[in-house]
């Protein structure tokens, strides 16, 4: 579970539930009293190696990043799950409301199922497959990536039992954070939380709609009936989100400590944009380029950063795709709106480029895009993915990027994406890979319950696992493919299990990484066309 930096005080309340030791480590994090010393990697050979295309480095990273989603799976695991130290878990989820809400994924190192970040994970994985499915197929990773998407979308379907009802969370964070145990050993109460007309949540409902719409595109050829099923849910959820506009944290104020949404208009635009691409219905594009686009699209404003909370940059790039590849078919207000999205996306790309006149100052000395202290890697990997996609849009349309009079090419954006990817994989002042399992040195004490506790026949109760949380030894299991939170702005890092700020992986970090690494397996840029998977 990740939180925003603005909620740091609330996060320390969470650390208090883990004891004084956790708080002490947190304070040392803030004062930089420790520096990660590095560590030797341990061998592993049980997972299938990829077929390489172009750069072996990026093919290997792609393979690892997809494996992490097996580690995060909840429910009755399928036979193709590669993780020997994971088993079935949370098999009674939804029983409190008479539903089967098993499945889905745990968001991070704890054991709550939050649909808000889970749906964003699904959307970003789907976008990655849609843009770079051919590269994934060439490295024999496409089927695996699609299986991870379906694992999430199957669960999201379960959470939407009727048109105006959405179960957005399973598990009580207070109870969950009082324990440290393997998911297979959980026996505490796991309540289900609902959104409906009386308890609205436009942000979560719209994000789930976006996830289902994007996933429907992934499956529209090889599983047409499933694709249509997803679209039915996506349309209903979009209508629900749009007709009962409010934050989900207004309905459930206690959720502000965990995934505090700062807006819902961006999710509505995100959902409408994906529904347009999935259906071709002009009404969704009119919505995204109309009044709501003017209000929530952040046209011609200072760049913001794509994350589980902020979707406007994603909308800007996604609708730029339409302007680049199909813009000539539109006129009037739609064309004007698409042009504004593209212009704003151009400004975002100029902010990414380190030598642009309008380059952002949000960087480490080592070159990583760095916006906030809590899980800073999420913004860097999302930015790198957006820049890579946009570079291919430029390449396909044979256009360049103007940044206050300076001209940049698609290769310049690709170079930025490569710089971020290489930093994550170990080309940084720490000589440390933030992708667990990649390279000779990576975090050994990742904040991840399942990886922390030995995989043995003993059952560890709620409190018994804390000895492993506080242990000094490396994790007994390697959380392969986990992309942890990343460094401080001075490029330093503390390898401690209690360092949730830097050392906790999330599924939404890994989702954009899949697309980034897939796109970089090609040694040159690709010409994009209509999405046919």
C-alpha cells in the first residue's frame, strides 16, 4: 500500500502500529543517517527465460516485471502461477456480503485489495500490451501479460454486481496493518466496502471503467464475448461515476490515509477516452473534448505527473494518439479539444527532456525524474512510458517536438526513456537495480510480507510474523520483478523492511515498467497503427 507524500503524517500513524522500531527507521530515513551498502544477488533459475529481441537487458527486465504479478495474486491460484512460495489465499473474500470477491491482486507489500490502484494497474498493463504487444509476442511474454490483465479484470467484474454498485475494497487496513503474516495464513476479518448511489465514488468507479474498457481492447480479437462483457460493465460504471459525482473518500473518509484521491474529473476523462477507443462511439470523445475536458483536462497548464491518483497526463497522451493518427477525420469542437490535448502533451514531453528550455527541475543529480519522496519511482517509470509512446507517435506521424523554439525529435524522447530505464536497472550513483532480481545488486529486505516469512509448513499467526519484519537477514524469498519505491532526491537509498517510503513495491509501479521494457526491446522506434492484438 502506498500513500501520497502529503499524507506523510498519516503514514507515521501506520508505522506506530508496527512498533517503535519502525518509527525509528522512518526517522532515520528522513534524516539520511543510513545509506544502502548494496548486496550480492542470490541465484535463481526456476523461472522461464525470455526469448530475446534487441536488447537482452530490457528483455530480461520485461520478463521479471511480469513475474511480479504472480507474486501479488490473491484467491485460488491457477496452475500457471510461477511462484512456488505462494499459495491460495483470501478464499472467503466477499462472504460477508454474500458474494464471491475472491481473486484480484494485493496492491503492494500488505494484503488489502484496493480496487483504485488495482484498476489503474490493469489500465496501464492493457495500454502496454496495446502499444507493444508485438514486442511482447516476440519475447514470448504477450500471453503472460494478457493473463495478468485478465486476472484483474475477472476480479473487477465480480466487484460490480449491479449497475450502480461497486465493491472497491476488501480488507480492513487497520486490522491488516496490525498483522505481519503470509497471505496464505490470514484469518482476520476481511470486510467488503461498497460504493452505490448513496455512497458515491466517481474516481474509483471511473478508473474501474477505464480498466475494463482498455482490457476489452486487449481481448477483442481472441475473446470477443469476454471483450463485450467488459464493455457492458465499463459503460455502466462510467454512467454511475458521471451521474453521482463525488470522491470515494467523501463516502469513506478513513480511506484518505491510504489512497487519497485528489480529484475525480481526471478519472472521468480517462474512462471516456478509453471507452472511445474501445467502442469508436463519438459521444465518448465529445465528452472528453467538451466541457469536462476544459475543466479537468489541464489544457495549457503546468505539467503534472501520471500516477494512480493523477490521470490527466495519461489522457493528454492517449488522446494525442487520436490527433496524431486520426486527427484529419475530426472537425469543430472535437478537433479543437484534441489539438489542445496534443499541445498540452507536447509541453509535458518538453518538461521530460533534460536539456529542453522548459525542462522540469524535478530530478535527482543522477538524472531520475523525481517528484515526491514517497514511492518516487512511480512518476519516473510512468513518465518514461509516456515519453516512449509519444516518441513513437512522433515517429509514425513524421513530426517533431517544439519546445519554446528548440526542436526535438522522436529519438530525443526515446533517449529520455532509456535514461530512466537504465537508472532503474542500476545505472545510478548507488549502482543498485531497483528491480528486484535484476543485476548483481538489488534490495534484499523488500517490504513485502509474503517474501519476508519463510515458506515452510508452519503457520504464522497475526503477530508471529513480526520477528521476520524486524530481522536483519535478507528476505528468505526473492520478490522477483518487484519495482520498489526508489531513492531520495540525493540518489541515496535505505534497504530496510520498515522503509515503506522507498522499499515497498507496488503493482502500479510494475505495470508501466512492462510497457517501458517491452517498447525498448526493439532496437529502434516502431510505426504504430490501429490496435489489433
